[in-house]
C-alpha cells in the first residue's frame, strides 16, 4: 500500500487542511443533515449491479457503521469522515481518518481538548515527535478494544489508532486521528497512515 502523487487524490479541503488519499477512499460529510444522503449514494454505487437479496444485511450493517462513525466524528468537531470503502485484494479493510482543529488559549484547555478527541492514554504502544512535511507534530500509536456497537455477544476486535497533533502557526493545533479494526494488516495500515499524514498541507 503506497501513496504517490500519481495514484492519490486530495481530500476535500476541510477546515484549512488536506491530505492525499489513495484510491478507494471516500470523504463523507459528518453534518446530520448531509451524512445520511451521502452514505446512501456511496452504498448505491458500491452495491450497484449486485444481487440485492444476497447483500442486504451487509448493506444494512455498513450503513449503520458509517452513520455511527460520521456522528462520532461530528461530535469531535470534524466536518468530514475520510474512510476506505473499496476492498483491498477483494477483502474489506477498515481504515478511517478524521481531522479536528483545536483552538485554545491555555495549556489546560489544550489538554482537555486532546483528551476529548484522542481519548486517554490507555493502550499506548509508541509515542514521540515527528514532522509532517514542514510541520512539527506529536505522534502516538494506541491499541484498544474497538467500540463498534452491534450485537452484545459479538467478539470485540482490537482497534489501532495512529494520532498526530500538529502545531499550527497561530499556536493552535490540528489533530489527525487514523483508526483501523482490521487486525491481520494493522501494521501495514500504520505504514499507510504515516504515508497519508506525510502529505499534509495547510491552507
């Protein structure tokens, strides 16, 4: 999985930033009055020409999951959910990105904002400083039980989160948060997330 200028496209400019997304990714608005219609159009394209009766349960579950993800992203302050919607090698792969600008005036407010968007420190397996292009950033990788909803008796998969806090010129920050619940390729997806993040541009 690689990201290059020839096979990637820019995400919509959302709140002053954009990244290059590989083929198969879709950007969905998170606003409650826009998300359902956008999800419906995506599912119509995805399942076009395929036997409806055979895939109805898959479509219902995907619709539920995307609505939950959009709602959660909206609560965090993200205007778009960027998500991998095309299978990789014929296999469905979970991968998503939300970006949330954080404008605060004190260190305590910044810490509170980071906790709201990124969650606590549970499951942190790596953390440190990095650069995304010309921009300084803090990076951490977490492994936690996934919160997917669905049947209570269903097994709980692990979620891998790769989070970046990017320093902005006005002393605010941009939080980029990638997530996958596809356990067999989570290490490969960490590499993909890092490649996407490295294409960050600020308006």
